[in-house]
C-alpha cells in the first residue's frame, strides 16, 4: 500500500477521514477482489483481542465452540421462506468444481458442473439446524449451546473496510431450547454480553432494544440489537441477537421428546458480532491525528520510545528503556519497546500516534540524568514529566483514566445528540443537520410509515430501547396512536 501521510479531517469529509484512518493506522488494505478487504497485522491484532475477550465471555455463559462447513446446499436455503427472501440477493454460488487448461487459457470445465449448486454461507442457520435435527432427540439434549468463529460472504454492492465488506469475520451463536421462555432469556442474555463488551472494553455506550418487524433478521421471531452513535451522529448496529422461535425448527424438523414422552419442536436463538465492530471502534474514538484505542482492547497499551542524540548515548538510553519495559511489564500488559534505529525520532512518534497506542513514554539521556520520563497520553495529547521510580504506578492509573475518559466522552456525545421530537417538520430538520443524532419519536408500528419516513429522510428505525417509557402519543408520520417511542437515525 502506498504510504499515506496526510489524514483528511473529520470536518472536511467524515467518510474520507474514516478511510484514511484505516490506511494510516495500517488496519486493512484493499484486495484484488472488489469488496473484500485484507486485514493487516495491526488490524488483525485488534480482532484477535476482540476474539480473546468475547470467546471467554461466550464460554463463561455455557457455550462451546464448533465449526460447520463454508458451503450450504442450495436446497437448504429454500426451506425457510423468509430467510431465503432476506439473503437471496446477496449469495455467492458455487456451480463447478474444476478448471481446465485450454490453448486460450484456463476455463471453467463445463463437464465439472455440480449436480446441486452450493451457496457460500451468508450465515449458518440452515446448515447448523440441519445438523441439530440429528443431534437433538430428547429433552436431555437441551439446551444445546454452540458458537462458531467463521467467515461469511454477503455479496454487497457498496462496500467500506470493516463496515460493509463482501467477506467478513464474525462469531455466530446458535442455540436450541425446550421452551420459548428459555430461548427468550438466552437471546437477551447474549445481547447483554455484547453490551458489556462494548462498554467495558470498547469504551462505547450502546442502546439495547428491539428491532421493528421490517428491520428484524430474516426468519426471526424477534430481533434485538445494540445501537451505538458514531461521531457524525449516525447509528451503527454493533451486534444482534435473535429469538428465532420455532421457524427454523419447523423447517428443519428439529424436534425433541419431552419428559412427558411427547415430541415438540425446539425453540432457537442465533446471535453475532463481526469485524464491523472494528469500524465502530474507529468511528467512536479516533481523531484527526489518527486512531485512538481504548486501553482495554489495544494490542499495544504502552510504547516506550528511547531517544538518543548520538551513537555514544544510544546504548545507554536503550539499556535504560529495556529495564523500564521489563519492570512495567510485571504490572501492565502489552508494553512495547520501539528500538528501531533506522527511523527518526519523529517517524517513530508519529507512527504510534496514528496507530492510537494509548500511552507513549519518551526517554532520553537528559531524562535519565534527571530521573524522569516524558509520558504522553494519546486521547488528550497531554504530556507529563514523571519520576522513573513512579512510572509503573502512574501508567497503570493513567490507562484506567484513559479508558473511563473515552467512555465518558462517548456517553456525553450520545446524550447531547439524542432528541425527543413530536413534530414531523422538526424531525426532518433535525435529520438534515450535520450531526443528525438519534431521534426518539412516536411511531404507530405500521411498516408503511416506516418506509415513507426512510424515503423522505433516509432515517430508519433503530430499536425500541428496553428501558423505554410507556406513554400515549401520536405517530410522527400519520398521527395514529402509539404506546412508546422508537429511535430513528441515519445508519451505517
Ligand atoms: Zn404511522
């Protein structure tokens, strides 16, 4: 990738700014296949941290990991009518299994046509539930709690690194339960897991709630989501959890024999978060200088940069810094030494700034002589002279402070840009502003109004927050009666 030196500011063009951050922080690269991204080592190390934390949370709530095939027989996708409607337009289809060399080059061997086409999974409900029909027989087999880490493919026309790519990485949980209540509890529980992951690791407040009928997952009974607000006042759906009811159980004959000897269909859930969350992370905290990462998810939390004036002092400074890193590593994880002597001091400092490392420590011969180090925090750019003897304690505290400071800033933004609106003209005016934000408005529940609003304002319903207050009101569009508000926003 060509080295990119300047970053478009957010005020100039938010969308270009986002793409610049992805590039300068070396998170992802464009690939030869349109719409697919190459996740670069630094970007992938962030994803690995997501996996490490979430995998533990998923296992701590009783789930086990498994792996199912990438290919799904086409016939599976016709079994659940709503599901096929939802995904048919974005499926990659495998039709042949062999190439053939000809004088004109390699061609698809016409004789190697598959008897049944295979679909590259856009999501795995169908292939997993076909298997569950074999695995589940009795009430003793329930609940079945399985998660898989995988890639999926959805043929997208307009793509953007992390936010929307044709192939992406995710985890998908798939569970089966004896009762509706058990499935409902599971769907809510996993949404709460995502909520706490966002809050405690990504320093991102999210609004958990229920999706409208037209925004729910194809084939689900209820879809729940967590919605977060980006710096430009648009919404990003960071994770979803579905109570699938018995829709798939009936389509795939997933039944169990109850304690009473009667056969029943199981109740199911599925839930997932993807590499899209990295897009959320970028757009929540980063600034015009580059990426900003919350310490709890940063692959490198602290970088120590030795600064030398000449070869004579280099060895001494380097040795001193190695000791600082060794000592600090006993109390703080992911501390790194930047000993690259082929880069200038400026180049090294700039790299860590644009990569969003939360804390940078600069140490030169003069600092060593005075027993101090310069500590710079990435979020506020504040510099502080700290005695070396107190460095570890100071940095450990500072990391906690940065984490909570980033959360507080994101929460303030969410609060400041949330509006309660009862008048459609005002509603439209708000959505035309630079930062449209979230609008809490009454809606009658009719998909027709939802569609008209989307056509006229580009805002969609995001979710009915779980903590919504029941109150009588009139639909912002048609005036029909409504029992509660729903959040409208422009969304990624
Ligand atoms: Zn209405």
